[in-house]
C-alpha cells in the first residue's frame, strides 16, 4: 500500500533544511532524492509521503509535528563565532555542530521546565567579570569561586580525574556542562551560552581530558564576561581585533586559574631555576604538568606569562606539541578502525550530558512527573538502559 502524502508547510521544509545546515544538493543526496524532487516539495508543487517525511525529520533532526506548523518555531540564536576571520568559516557550521548547539539549548529549556515542576530552585550564576580585569587576579578569584584548592587539584592523579573535578565544581555553581559529539576538533573545541540563569558550557568529546579541562575553563570565562561563543581557542588564528582580544583574555584567565602564579613559582622544578628566561626540557615541563593536572602546553603558556621563558622557546615547544597531538590523533583513528569497541551507552550518556542534567531527568521520572518515554527522549537513551543509568548516577 502506498504511503499517503503529508500535507506539510513547504516553507517549514525549506526553513528546517537551512537551519540544519544542508544545501539543497546535500539534503537531496542524503534523502536519496533528486534535487528537483526536493525543490518541488519546498515550493509546494508536490508533497512528501509520510514515510519520506519521517526520513526528512530524522535528517534535519526536527520533531515530526514541526513540519505542520504555520510558522517556524522561535529558537535562540547560535553563539557568536570566535573561531576565525569572518568570510572563512564564520557561520559555516556543519549539520553536526548545528545539531549539538540546538541540543544544548533544548536541554537547558528541559532542565528549567523540570526544575520548576519539582520545585527545584535554580539560582542565578554568581560569577561576573569585565574584560579590563587583570587575568592573574581574575584566575585566582575564579578558583575561589569554584572552591578548588591546590591540595585537591594535586590529589587528582589522572587527567580524567582532573577534568571530572573541574566539571563538578562548575556544575555545583549552577551551570550545565555538556560534551558535544560527532564534531571534529578542527571545527570547534567548545561553545558557551552565557545566560544569567543556568549558563551552558559544552566541550568537544574528541579532545583529550586535559584539552577538555582547559576548554571548560575558557568557556567559563566567556560566561563570566557575558559573551556566548563558539571557540577554537587558537590565538595564532587571524580574527578581528576585538574578537582576538576576547579569546586571548579567556585563554589567559583559564591558564591562570589552572596554574596560579605563586603556586607555579613555588613548584620545585621552577623555583630551582630561579629568575630569568629559561629554556625548559620536556621532562621539566611534564613534571610541572603532573603537579597541576594540566597539559604541558598550559605549563609552557604560564611560564611565558610569568616571565620564565621566551616567546621563541614557547613557539618552538608548542610546535612540538602540535605535531605530537597530530600523531596521537592519527594513531587513535587507526586503533578505532582496527578494533570493534562495544559502546557503554548509559556511561556515554552520563559523560556527555553531565551528572546535573542527568540526575534531574531521573528524579523527575522517579517522581512520576515525566514518563519513561519522556525520560528516554530527554536523555537520548533507549528506555531499556534507563535503570542502569540510574544505578550509575546514584553511585556518583
């Protein structure tokens, strides 16, 4: 039996494709239709069948019902693009990145709605900063706000522990943290949504744990100065002067928070060398990096900032690190291609959505405020995994 036609709003069809980030040709190819066929749907000359509309909704990642609306639903604008000079990739977001930014917005809305339903108060975000602040002192104030002491930081024995520790500290201060999936690090390392209530920080899950930690703090500073942003954090990139200033500032504050000046100078390896501009060996930098549970690049950045190395040495060593990151990334891609790894979906969900969001959804489900179907949809997880996820969350 032939599937009936779906009498959808053709303007919504065209709008949904553009918002999803597909050209007419790309969408037609993914839907296995001709460009002319898709054009006829968007012009209202023909209509997709219900089966075809389901494929369209899945590709554009829109609710089925959206295509019957009279007007497009209102959506928050994407965060400002701090990545590169406008005209290169500004606003040229891949469908995967667009989807992740929309998901972050939607999950924040879900959190606020569920919190209201079960009378959970969501205080305003309590940390604000100005661009004329001195990065060193602001970094210290940021640490104090998050309540992360040096002893605790030094107790984190692995980069994973450090990342989880900083992430938990940020979520405890009334923010949401997510990991974005399916987006290449060359496109974006992270983004932030700087709301007064319940800001959102998202980091690329493909980053190494140390890279995720630095991105967390970088985006935290974006939230503090009220500048939602989509970032790549690379200072060498050519940007307009105002945007470059923001990215350099956020990097400097994040580094100062992770490695405070006085604690760095007091570290055995650094204090032994004394004042002056020094060249540092890999072993020395690695020793300091372990002490603060950060990457070697962050340590090198801080040594430059506190006047303990030269810009030339920084650039030389950083080039080595960049080459190393590229080699490791290639090795990991090869390993992933060589072996089939069984995914732990509940663990993956908790890692990507963060404990705070996940816990609230589960609490709402257990209090019968939402159904199992709702919980499954809000978590992006099959219903059969919900109870296992709950066991993990109760153990966190």
